[in-house]
C-alpha cells in the first residue's frame, strides 16, 4: 500500500524560514515536520511517495540519511501541479488503495482506524473530517448518519450550514479515482475531483476523529503547534543538545547548541539550532532561525527572525519579519511584513 505526501509547495506564509528550507523540514519540537507524518503511517503502508518540487534536494538528503523502514520515492514535479496533479503524476507508483497527506498538517488521526472504516464501508474515497466553531470561514460537508458525504458547502452562513465538519486534509482513495484526474496540468482534488466522485459513485465517506488538528501553514499556527505538543508532553519547555540556559523558558522550544543569557525570558518562542541569545532579552511569541545572534537587552514580540540574522543590543521589534538577505531566485514575490497574526 502507498501513501503520497504532498511536500512540493514553497510555504510562502512561513517565510522567511522557507527561504532557506523546504516547509516539510521545518522543525517541530526539534524534529522535521515530515517525520510526524511518517510516524502516523500504518504498517500496511510500505511505500511513501513524496510529491516534491521546491528544495527537492533537501528532502532527498533527509530521507537518504534517515531510515523509516519503508520504500521512499522522491517524485519530482516539473512544476507545481496542485493536489490532483501531484497525485496523477504519482500514478505509475500506485498499486492499490492509497493515502494522501498534506505535509503541514499535524494531528491525532489514527490512519489504521481510518483504513478500517474505509474498507468496512466499501468506499471509493474517504476523507478525514474535523469540527470547527466558525463554519462560515470554511467549506463544510453535508454528511449522512452513515458517514456518506453528499456535497460540500463553501463558507455557509451559520444557520445554513449542514454540519460543523470540514475537510481535514487526509484522504484514502481507491485507484479508480485516478481516472478522474487530467494529466499534466494543475488540478484541485477538492474543487474538481471530489464533487464528481460524489456524483458518480455515492461512495464518498467522511471519517471523524477526536484529539487535535493543526494546519501548520502560518507563523501563528507554527508557534501554536509547539505549545500544543509541549502541553501534551506535560513539559514547560524542550531543549536540544549542548544548550546553555541562563534564563527562563515558558512554553518554548530551543534547538541544538543554543545559548540563552542570564535573566533572559522566552515565552511561546521557538529557537532553531546554533543560536546565541544575550542577557536580559525578552522573546515573546517569536521564532528565531538558525545561526542567529540576539544582542543583550533586546525585546522582540510577535517577531520572526530568519536564518543568519544578527540583532544589535537593545533592539526592539514588534510584529515584523526580519530578513536582510537576498530572497532566493524563483521564490514567489510576497510582501514581507506583519504576518504573525495571519
């Protein structure tokens, strides 16, 4: 059985950290994001197909250096093809029912249970579902008591919503679904393919699960997933190897070879490897990239500091992205500004 992990995007909403690395390799509690997806896969999955494009070499190197006990296929898309296009491009590797996972969703979904549900229902397609409070911000499903989905309703008014369940971004599909997808173009599974499968097969099911679900596609949610997982571990903070901590860390994570100066305070902050943070520094709701230096008495709030940046003593930043280097060639042009709250 195969699983396709969609890892080809630029991750522009996580800039500046995706200027220098693939989004799927961003660390979460000091482990690459994609490793959490690999840990989710049930034993039935023996082959993992990574749909990649941007920073392909980094992903290839990571899987060459780390053995997950499964066959790994790096499927290099010539250009971004969307969900459906990426799946169609992997068609030659598909032998049976297969999972599709987004590389930036961290959740408590048990794929083995979803697989059992799919087989029991003799489904053509099964998608994971997650409840939300504000249905008007999402596309929600119209679902029958047996789990059969009859339609998607995009951003309904609260009083018109058929349910509070949204597509949670994990799919289990039978090979016949591939026949619906055109070759060699950008295709959206969600808007083009799924409605057609619902209409034709009436075997399109939704699988609800409990626990937690975070789309780690923004700076805000990247910090949130750290706080959530720290709470699950029942620890105040996590530190990597060879760290020197002279201050206090609350709901924060620091990587390997990090120095935190005396009387420095970190609150809801993520620090990558090889970072030096001075004395009497306050970091609140921040992300600090690799090989950065933060001067003494600096105060940063809601701030993202890209790799290799050096901030002077007494620097005060609030709600900005710090990036004073060239943007990589080919990276989409996006405004670098106040995106922490997105």
